[in-house]
């Protein structure tokens, strides 16, 4: 009897551990997507499109769900990281993908550290460089913990909750035209496909695509028996990102709808928060920007290192590499003050390749190699169909990214 009760207790503890790890994984994905660029894009598009931006948010969320459902399910069922799956298809392809992810993640991480500095400046009046360094030090602290995995899971959940609640407050006080926003969600006055693809690239592009799924593997969750939990977590992560985007949109829309002119050379979101809630609004914007920045620093570092290590790599080595990744990003930030424009151009080109290449690998495995790489798991046809349809969009995204970057480089 005692043995049976002990077994039940162990099973309950294991189930609780899985739930905690999955919660941390989905929040890692969500908070990695909600970075400084996410805030900048939302502010700019709300200012230029007004309430019609709601439709772009909805469509981008639906596409993001199609991408992440496939990515999480294939990686989760196979128990292999994206680069391992790629190498199993074509030797060396996974290594190439890993280099792209690590390079793009590093450059954008310099920008994340810079965003942390700007957030500290708006929130506390701290010097931006000092704020960036402090942000990096706090991120490093997560990986110095003896239980780094648990610390990572908890900190991203806390940061995600803080950002959502803070944005909800400003959305309430800015008094946005909610009815107009809801109407435009399904009956838009304006549709801009370029804006939609930009949102998709910013939410599931580059390293962000794999952040949650790789964290899930690191926590030891994989296999067809967990497919329901895996799928639910992937969708929940995207919904959290969508909720944050919509709340941020409403907070800014309340100001934009009044017709007030804003300086497009400066952060639209920062100006809107200040107008809506005065000094406290500016402080709250700083808090949100800082939360977005430090969570993205953690996500970029963790995911980039996950691509250059394997399941055989010790936790100590992984944490050391992750800390080194953040340190080098911070050194570049201190020297340059931001991610150098040339590096950003290169990183943009890299991100334009990562999504179609990596997602193509995921879909090829699901469609043609399920018997061998997914242990015979019967992959849903409907998921394959929406996956390939979304993949075509990633090709378009990649082409736009590379052509736009070529123009910038030439100019």
C-alpha cells in the first residue's frame, strides 16, 4: 500500500514537473518574440494603420499558430532538435542551420541588450549603457543558478505576466475605441500584406521559431505520448504573444485615435504611453521595454547555444557557453552603443533564410520521414497542408527580406 502511494506521489510530481517545464517553454517562446523590435513594429503600424492594424494582428497570429504547431510537434515527437533533424536529412545541413541561427541570434542579442539599456533609462532614468550592462548581468544570473532550467522557466513566466499586466493598465487608461478595433479585426478598412508578413517574421522568425520547442527537449519532454500537451503549449505560447500585441495596439490606438501628431523618428509606443498616462506611463513603457529586452536576451542566448550543443553536452558547458554568448553581446554593445548597422543587415539576411530553411526541414520530416524520424507517428494531414501553405509564405518573407536588405546594402 505504501509503495503504491509512493508511486502515485512520484507520478504526480512528474506530471507537475512536466506542466511547469511546458509553461516555461511556451513563455520562453512568447517572451522571446516580444522583444524591443516587437514593440517598435506595433507602435509604427498602429500609428500608420490605426484600427485596421487589428486584422493584421489576427492573420499573423493564425499563421504563427500553423508554424509553431508543426515545429513543436515534429521536434517534440522526434525528440531531436531542429539541427539534428536537418543533419539526418542531409549531412551538414543542420550545421549550416546552426551557424545561421547563432549568427542571427548574436547580432539581435546586441540589440536586445541595447533595448534593456533604453528600458532602464525610461523606467529609472539610468544611463542607457549602464542599464544595458545591468540587464546582461541579471540575465547571466539566471544561468549561474544551480537550477538554471527552473530559474529560466520561472523568470520568463514572471516577465511575461508583468509585461501583459502593465500594458493592460495603459490600454485601459488610454481609452481606445475598442468597438472600432474589434470591427476591423474581421472587417478591416485597410489590408496590408507586407505588414502581416513583417509581423510573422518578427514573431516566428530566426531563433524564435525554436526557442520553446528546444527548451521543451532540454526539460526532457518528448515522445508521441505527450503530443496533446505539446500542441496545446505551442498554441498557448502564440496566443500569449497575440494578446500582448493586441493590448499594446489598444494602448497606442487610444492615443492615435485622438489625432495627436507624434514624432516618427522617435519611439511611437514611448510617446503614446507618455501621452496616455503621463510620467507613470513613461515609466511603465520603460518597464515593458526592459522586460521585453531581458527576456529576449535570455531567449536568444539559450536558443542560439541549443543549436551548437547536443543532448550529450553537459549542463555546465551549456550554461558556460550561454553566459559567454551574453558577455560577448554586451561587449559589442558597450563598444558600439548598439548593434552596428552592417551587422544588422547581415543578421536580417540570415533571418530571411532561417525560417524557410528550418521550417522546410520540419515539414519534410513530417511529410516524408515520419516512419523513421517520428517512430512511425501518423502525422495529421491537415497539419501538413496548413504547414506547407505557411511555408510558401516564409519563402515570400525570405525573398522580401533579402531583396530589401540588398537595396539597403547598395544604398
